[in-house]
C-alpha cells in the first residue's frame, strides 16, 4: 500500500491503498456493530457475513465479467466538456452494475430466506438497474453521451417507484406514514407520505447517479451509507440488515476493479440501483431522517448541479450565455478543476461519509 504525505498536494495514496483502508474499516466496523448488538459475525443475520461474502464474490465475478465487457466493446464514451484528464478513460468498460448488483440480490435473498420485504426491495433495486442498463446500452449503441431521453428515464423511475409504493401501501408496517424523528417524536403525514415516498425513490437514485463521476467515488460512499443503514435497521428488520450488508459488500468487491485507475465503471446500471436500494430500505423501515443524514454527500452533489443550472439560467445575457457558480458540476468535478486529484476527492468524501455514518448512529441512540 503506497501512502505518503506530499508537501504540495497533501495526502497522496494509491487507489488500491484507499480501497484496502475502506474495506478494512468497514469489515472492522461490521464486527464491532455485530458485537454491540450481541450478534456473532458468522451468523446469517449479521452485518459481517453478508458483507464479506458479497465482497469476495463480486471481486471474483469482476475478473470473469470485465473481459466479456471488453470483448463486447462496452467502452465508456467520455463527455468532451468534462475534465480533460478524464479523456484518457475513454474505452474503459462500463455497465459494471450487471455483475455486482445481482450478486448482492441473490445473496441477500438466500440469506434472508426469501423474506417478502427483501424480495420487494430487491425488485425495486433490479428495476432501477434495468433503467440504468437501458440508458447505458443506448449510450454504447449510439457511441455518444446520450442514452434514453431524460423524460423516458424519469417516467420509468416514477413508474417503478409507484409500483413499490403500491406494494408498500398494502404491506406497510404499522404507522409507516408517521415519520420517526429523534427524541421519540414523529411527524404524521397521512396521505402526503406517498408522494414523498415516490420523490425519495426518484431523488435518491438520481443523486447517487450524479455522484458516480470519478473512480471509486459512488461505490465507496454508498458502501459506507448502506452498512450504517443496515446497523440502524438491524434490531427491527434483520432481513433488511442482511440486504444492506450484502449490497455494501458487493460495492467493496466492485471497488477492487473500480478503484483508481478504474478497470470498469458501474454505469447507470449500478448507480441508479444503489440509490433505489438505499431509498427503498429507508422507506420500508421508517428511517428517512437517518437516510437523509447518510445521503449527505449525494444530496450536496445533486444540489450543486441544480444550483449550477439555476445560476447559469438566471445570469444569462443577451448572448445566451450565463455565469457559472462552480467551475463544473457536480461538486467533485469542481474540486478536480480546483487542483484536487481524483484520489484526494475520493478520500475526502469517504471521510465525510464515515462522519455522517457515525452521526446517524449516534442520533439513533437519542
């Protein structure tokens, strides 16, 4: 592992070193959290077992699937108006979500004994992966950055979100429409809960999609968020805890190949599915406040895009050009163009994700 302090650029660490630190940290955290909850790490209903199983299986699957993607010429098309340093990534296989998402789904279903709740969340996750696959496939087929239209993508997201909400409506846990707050308080929403639920599903998936812009960023931050969410829901929903740990582990296995310099990208196939998984578990377990905290990075990334677009339109002059609030959006591209290396951005976001995870766990104890 190559890690050292550089006088001019701060912490300089290799991609594999960063993934090693993340994987070790999450594994140790899983064991500790299992111990605090009086669970043995090798129990089926634990955080550790599904995390490690999916991590190993996904990593192995990558060695099998990536050469197939290369043979199919499923290379990423890099946008020309993006950071110039990214142009060298053109041709790197994308659509990596097709191997690490199914691994998590299968392991979670088996270890949870095909729990109805896990099946529902897996269905939503795979549905959003399908939307992402359609988009990725169109991009590859057309050899451009344009996949399916934004309107079509949004319509499909809303349609699958509506189906999940419909299932939730007839299989809902008690008082699901009362949003749980800290200090034992709750916010009764009644019928207003359902449009909020649909919004959360669509917004979370798009936010994680926007975060997937540099090597290892989305996979690592989602792995941290999902393991933390699994720890939070474990006492009341052990099956969904297994699901969260399984997807977190699959993300770690994927990072073996996606860390800088990436051998494969997850594409919309992976990023949309991960956001859907986070949102579905948060809705089903009434942990929306914790989900919002854990999704802090994804929220800021999405807001940076909306702020950039809004500011550009508001300052548009007679020549049709406006001013930019950031050098480029999402925020991680702004940091890159401000002199940060990709690894520095990823390391900083991992650290912030860990802080948000600890914060959410601490608030849950209040």
